[in-house]
C-alpha cells in the first residue's frame, strides 16, 4: 500500500511540475522583416535594429510574446507569411488593396510621403510626370514599384534592395529613385552627391503589420497595444529616436 501511495505521490508531483512549466512558458512569434530600410529596419553591429524592430518588440513584450526575427528579401516576406514560415511581417509595409486580398493588416502605425531622389546636377525632375521616359529605380515588391508602374513610358529598374538602386543612381546608371521620405533623408545624409527632387505629398502611404488570414484576435490585441503605446509616450520616444521627432 505504501509503495502504491508513493507512486501516486510521484506521479502527482510530475504532473504539477509539468503544469507549472506550461504556465510560465513564453509564447513565440516568428517575425519577418527586410533589414535594408534604415531607419525602419537595418543591421548595426551584427544585430537587426531600427524603429520597426523596437516598436514590434515593445508590442510583443506587452502581449507576453518573445520574438525570433527572420531577415528576408522584401519580395519574399509575403510568400513566407502565406506559407506560414513566419507569423507576421513588419517592414515599413503599406497595406494596399492588392495585398489585402491575400493577407490581413493591423491599423496603420506610421505614415510618410514618398520622395524622388536624383543626382545633384539633375534638373527638370520634380514630380511623377517628370519621370516619363526616365530610368527609375525601385525595390522589388514595394509600394514604390506600384507607383512607378503607373508612370507612362517609364523605364523601370527593380532591385532587391534600395541600396542597390542608390548605388546605381550615384553612378548615373538610372535617373531617379522613388523611396519613402524618411528613408530618403537617411540616404541623403550618406550620399552627398544626391538631392531631393520632390515629395509626392498626395501619396501619404502608411505602414502596418501584416498577418496571415484568420487572426482577428491577435490583430485586435496588436491594435489595442498600438493605441496604448501612443498614449503612454513610448511611441513618440521611438519616433524621436529614429525619425528625429
């Protein structure tokens, strides 16, 4: 009888310990990004950092998740999301109507205008109409590619990253690059032979977090946390840190 009671006691202890581990186990999210879009996401000292990265990590922490980052090509992010290789995407991504057919998005968390960059000695380019017949560089799969596609007679050059487009603009192999305003300012700081030709003020494209279809609860939780971050001042703190206020 004693032996039976001892065995029962051991089994109960194993079950209780197992349950305890289950309760404290942290949920994990596999999140895709494209760390070539400073100041949103980029590599520094071998680590992925940037506005989107800190913003997402704050959201995840508040919701009780830990993150494993997956650095992918921009045009590979949505296929990875659709095939469930990752749980969500944060990469300065605009929730276009075309994208919404395949995936879901949170509320917009940041908006900015689009910019046209050219060489410092370039004249006659100020808006999209001026790009007709010109060689224009964009990153593959981005909202900028969509914008450029709408320009009549444009010679579009697609790159895996905006860095490739900027390098070819510097060497005058293309006439202009369309890129988000905040990212454009970063490139201008590091490429003194380039200049801002103009801002597309009518194109205030916002960024949102992308998730696969069928996650309404998580989207709702993320949206609520985004609102809380804006109220608490943490959001503005990150804006000041990465975008200069």
